[in-house]
């Protein structure tokens, strides 16, 4: 439906030689301007569609990765390392963290002993997260199994944190040390199979 406006026209009427002027309104349609999508820049449209598609894929992958981590990591109600501060291991002594200083990294919650450690973790989370999702490194290498750990039995190898089971006179770190060169590549491969 269009818009209308009144237009007046002058008509000259000459009956019997006399001249009369008559104003008569005439409705004339004014076309409503509609955007012509066919004229839009197709490169811009393609760019917007590509951007929307990329964002959708990224969001889907992030959600899937979070779900995978929550399923495969050694967590107690979403909390990693039984609440120990992952940065404290690199400072020489594992410490319990508190909920006051926490970070959720891709669905996994970490507690920290202080704000400094929390900030350090935020700068490089993958550098401080325990390997193999926080499961026992020895069990991951020897059998490809997810076995609980003692958070205070650990080893830093190549700047990475490895945790071990230690209970009932069975300290798996002692078994790991003499065979580390063989167990570590096996553990890496087994973890890839579990956490994909």
C-alpha cells in the first residue's frame, strides 16, 4: 500500500465564452520506498554469514570441550585437585586453596591460596593445570586407567604438573620414576584416547 498526498490542478472551463478557474483535488500515489535486497553488497552479506557461522561453530566447540573436560577430569563436584592450588606446586609446596580465590577454566573449577596465584593461573591456565586431567600419571601410563590421586604426591616434569596415587603403602611415584621414559609417552597416548 502506498502513501498519498493531495495535489491540486487548475482546470480552465470555457462555457459560452466565459473563463472559469476550478481547483480540483487529485489523489496521486507516492511509492513507498522499500529496500532492495538484491542491490545490497553481496560481499558484505557473505562476510556477515561467514562471521555468524564461525561464531556458531566456536560456541558449539567450546560447549563440547567443556562437557568433555567435566566428564573426563578428576573432579569432586566440579572442583579439581581436591581444592589444592595448582600454582602452589610450582612454588615448592602444595597448598589448599579457598573458594574466595577460584577460577573456572572450561568447566573445571580451581581454588587458589591467594590472589597472586589466582592471577598467575589466569595468565597461563594450561601451564598450571595437572596433566591427564588430574588422574594418576602412573596408572595412565601403565594401564590407561583413571585412578584417584594423593594431591600431595606429585612431580614437575618439563614445567608440567603430574599427580600420583599414594595410599596403603602403594606410592605410584616410586614406580613411575625408574620407568618414566617408557610410561610418559604411553600416558600421553592413553590420555589422548580418553580425552578426545
